[in-house]
C-alpha cells in the first residue's frame, strides 16, 4: 500500500492506522457539512447519511491527474465550501482516485478521460462501507464535457469550487444554467443530466442514495 505525493515524487508508504485517521477526518467533515447544509436538496440525504453504517476497510490510495487539479481549486471556492474542500485538498494523496468510464466504453470523450476523477469516502467501495448512501468528491478540469446521462440513484452535486454549465432534463422540459461554488444541483432518479466546464476546473461534493450506488450510467 502506498500514497502518491504529487506526480513527480516517489511513492511513500502509508500504514493502515494513518490511512484510517485520514479517512475518518474526511468522514466526520462530510457528516458535519451535510448536517449543517441549509439546501433542501441536500436535506433529502441527511437521514441516509446519518445512518450510513459502521464498517471501515482500507482502500489503497491511487493517483490520477484529477488529484493535482483539485490542489488548484481552493481559490475558486466559496466561504461555505472552503473548509470541506481544503480538507479534501489536504488529504488528496491518501485517496483512491477512480474513473467510472474507459475508452472501451466509448461513452465519454478523451477530454473527460484525461481530466476527471472521483474519490469515494462513503459507499459500496468504501473506505466507509455503505449500501444506503454514497459520498465523495469529483473533479473535472477545464474544457470538459460530461455527456447527458441518467441512473436509478437520486443524486445531488454541491459545487465546492469552480463552475460548470449543468443541463437537466430533455426536450421541452430541459434546462441549462451555470452553477458556481456554493450551489447545489439535485438530480431525481432517471433524470437526464450532464455538464460542461469552460475556463476553470470544477470540484463537487456528491451524494447518491437509492438504486445501485455503483451503477454505470446510461447515456442518451
């Protein structure tokens, strides 16, 4: 097991107790952030998150370029998101950074594959194991399009830093708006949604509940 501290530095070991301490700091900050958040969209997830479960398992850190992008986002945060974002930035080297899609899937572009990643803290893949709720951070670099997609789970994005143009719905009911740090975007089950970043990166705190918490999205 090891942790990357930057893309050009050597891999340093990290023992399980230290990793659990890092995970616990993030979990506790997430629980406090959601408990205090005033937006009703976030409020819909409070009960599930308050009873997420009790099991922890070590998730070996894995580096992606998105972790480096995250380190550049603090100046783009809002006062109400800065503390949680700063902790994720501090702990980014201990995270297991992932991507849901590959080139073989053929559903997202090279721009997204080269510039995004997410790190789950609570969920089916842990490190805090839950089948009720999924919580973590997602990062996208500038000039990335996340194509329209949908899934069974209910979702909310809280923009921690940067901005993106979010699109919700299809046809006559479709809407599109730029969302900046501090705003929450609610996505109902099976609602088609997507977004695009422009000149700045985007960092979001995400929550899922109901449905398969690791479902691969369907694309329009």
